[in-house]
């Protein structure tokens, strides 16, 4: 990992002194919407920046001792500019730890916006007032360098969905009460002025009221949607991982350039900060062929090289907040972005900084993953295909090519959108068979579309023999109100072939009863397949393919499909899951 040298820092200081002692006045940023743009602190350029949320395994607010442990690690590693996402008691504790322990850490404070003003007025303004109180507190005013109001609220796929006019009002409200620069963090696309379908955003509404622009760019998250050539199929396999990671940083740079082009063409010279970017060390939401410790290091190193080039005089973002400092298991499928794991051990990406406090895995560049075309396993010929059951006979039954499917927790569940359901809990108080069952806790999405999760296979299974005479079987115990959606998925997002195949299941059908007791459910596959439809974001060509089953069990509740009242979180227990014919 490259660092800015002491020579480079001295040169910067020398230039600063020359400018300060001369009659030359630096050109201030230009914002057509206002004349009093507040300049960003030089700490944004000089300090390494990282997004920090220290929520540990099991959830709950970390203690000040735990916060101090985290921040000490970050300070030791040189990340002395941190981004926080809210202004509640947790953020107040972080600021107190920095102050009382005289840590050399500065903060970009966040104010969490919960939704549009029409639905969240009181909650939003209460949070804005908390942010103002922290940013004006004499103990913290020198620590908090800037405030960001809201996070990914206006891009068209936002799970929060706040009108830009609301956001502009919130920004103006905070800005009128504090002296620090103010912005709002959003996906780069919003700040580029137009979405991928050519529909314009109200970007000027926001650009006219902020002091700087803070964008998010996630090449890894963009891979399912074909927004850049991550597969690099034309490159020999031996060079494909390097080619993919080179292309990843080029994609991030193109996102920045799109934003810069919008700003330049509309007369803005506002500084741009990368408020979030990162790469997963392990696939937690289906990112096979992409997420790996070596790939994470390759992305981080390229990001730091981009930062070094900017610090050496190239045009680019003022600062780069890496996402994120520590893994957060509570996020489920949106975990594994951290520089440190959940136990505060340094991952491979920063082994050189923490030789005595690191994971024990040993890697080389050759371990980096890269794209390989999907290949289905041979057709399952057995009459029983077991997903989760201690009643498994290896002589007669088949099981999928994934981990921990018999008698142990299903670690390969992928919650939709990262955290719309939790399945990492093992339930032993009451089971349908054997010792273990899976405990599912629905976590409704912030914008109330629902929740869902899927059992994700490492490879695709051919279940075509179950198409006409097969059954999807499982035992379930729940008092969840209304319908559930149950089924499976075929194809993959990486090939733009993902097809959702699940049906609404009402209490009283196929053995399902939501009375809080165990019941055995058996649904003919032929009843489920008529519901096949392209998965979210997939083209019409993404159709049912029983020879390429990628998720042999999906359970969900999309309120628009089930008609359920939003936000039910009643626990659901699943056991003895298998296909049969």
C-alpha cells in the first residue's frame, strides 16, 4: 500500500507557506446557487479516510471501551478521518472517546434521513437537531470537519426515496445552524445528472445548496447489471483477475468523471469527495468470481494509487472514504467490506500494517478470483434432493453443492438487499426433525417493499427431473400474518439470466398453517413454475431453466405481491427442507 511521503508533505507545506505569504488568493469553489461556499479543510486531502460503524456481532451499541479499541486501531493504521452515518448517542460516544483520549482523528458527521418529509418529518428534524448540537458543541467543533445530511436518498433505486426538494431543505436547515461545510452522500449517478435510462435527476436542486459533493461508487455492486466489463472474457485466465481489477478502478474513475463533467458543464467548481467505495473480501451476497481477500487488496491498492496521483497534482476527488473499517455480521449479505474482520484482526488487504494483529490466512496474487462461465452439475437423478435435514441418507439422497446443508446452520442464505432478513440463528427449542432448525427474522426494508432471502448455491444444480413430478417440501413453524412467497431461482445475475420462481402461499394451502405450530408443507413444482418471471433488473430473456437452479429455496414477502400489511417481523422457523419426486 502506498503512502504520501514526508517529502511530499513537506512540499505541500512549503507551497502553502508561499501562497500564504504572497498576495495570491486561492480561487474559491464556485456554486451558482450561492456565493458563500464553505471550503473543505485540508485534512480531507492529507488524511486517509474510512467509513466507520463499529456495530459488533450480535448487534447493540458498542461500549466506549470497544469504540476506543476500534479507533486506536484506525489511528495506528493511519485512518485519521472517519465518516459517521448518524448523530445519535452512538456518534456522541465516538466523539467523546476522540476528545477524552486526545486521539488524532477528525470526523465527517452524518445525519440519518429516514424517509420523505411527508412521512418522516419529526424523526428527520430530530436527527438534524442532534447533528447541529454535536457540530456546535465546543468540545467537538474542531473534530467535526463537515456534516453529511442523508445517505443514498435520491438515486432512483434508493430504499429511502426522499424528494430532492426535501433534502435541499434539510441541508439548508443544518447549514444555517453550523459553520462547517455541508453535503449529502449519494450514488454517483445522481450527481452525474441523469440515470442509466436517460431520465434526468434534479441534481441542481442539491448542487445549489451544498458546499461539496460526496459520491458513492461501487464497481463490485455494479457487476450484476453489466455496467462495466468485469468478466474480461477476452483475457487469458492467467491474467483475468488483474484485468478485472484494473477495469474496476477504471469504472470508479469513469463514475467520478461523469460527475465532474456534469459539474463543469453547469458552472460548478465544487470539490468532490468519494464518500464510499470498497470491495468485499468474501462473497456474502452471491459475488462468486469477484469477492476474495486478494481481490479486495487489489482494489484497495489501486484506490490508494489513484489517491496518490491526485495528491501529486492529478485531477480527481479530494478524499477517498474507504468502505468500511470493520466487518458487520448483522448486515448478512451486505457484510465483508471491512479492512478488519469482526474480531478486529487485520485482513489480508492491510497485513503489512498489522503484522502482529492479523488473520492467519496466507495468500498470493495467484489466489485472486476471476470469472469462469457457469457450468451446471450433472442432472440430479435421485428421488430426494436434501437442502437442510438431519434425516439425510448419503446412499440414496442427493444434496446441493454448497456448505452446511445437513444438520448445521445454513450459512449460504443470502438476504435480499443485504439485510432484509436474518437466518444466522440456530433454533433448538423445537424442531420438526433432529436437533436443529433455522430461525428466520424478517427485517422489512426501509422503504417498505418487503423482505426476502435465498439459499445460494456455490454451483448450479440441474433439477430438471423434478419439473413435472417433483415437490418442494419443508417444515415450518410461524404465526407470520398473511401470505409468504415460497419457491426458488434459476439462472444467475452475472449472466443476466436470473429468473424468480416463487408463488404466494396462503395459510391452509399445501399443508401450510400460520398458527405458530410445526406443519409439513409439500408444494408441487408444477404449481410454482407458472410464476416464473425475470428477476429484478433482468431482461425478458431471463426465463425458467430447471437445469440451472442457483437458489433451490427462496422465502420472502414482497408486500406488493402478497398484499400484506408492511413491517411484520414475526419469526419463521424452517426445518427438513428437500425436493422429492
